């Protein structure tokens, strides 16, 4: 069965396994990339702010979805090769794919957002 690529206004309901194209515009407290498609938030681990990608949806809720990186269309300038050779399998180093300055900026932004609440 061919993969489907959900498009705005043509796929009103997402399903697990759908492919969506998005740009990551923020990072969550857990380090997942945050993008928006059709007004809904999509969380994608192992992504960086500025990444343009296709994600496969692994969990779908009415207001948000969780995806897995399927294809990196355009990498962020902050993306680097992780120093740890098992970073993509281990899951213990959510920030290693970001250069150090981007890691610090993201963490500072998260603290500032928490203090504003």
C-alpha cells in the first residue's frame, strides 16, 4: 500500500501512519521538535528548529500528533552529527544533534517560557 502524504484541506482526519510535511519552529521541554500542520501541533524527536521534513505519524490525538522523522528535506543550520555513535538508538541524548550554541539557546528559551507562565 503506498504511503499517503497528508495535505492541508484534503485530509481533514489524520491517521497513524500518515506522512505530513512540516517545518520545525520550536523545541518542547523534552527536546522534541514542534511544528504545525493544519492548525495542529506535531511533535517530532531528533529534529532541530528550522528542519523541513516529512514525518510519519505514530500517535494521533484531536489537537496534536507525534511523529517520527521519515525524511529530512532541508536540514537546519544548527544540525550536527551527534558525537555519540549510538545517539540515534539510545534516546538518552535528546540534544546531541544540535550544535552546542543552539542547545544553550534552546534551553535558555525553555527556561524563559517557564518563567513567563
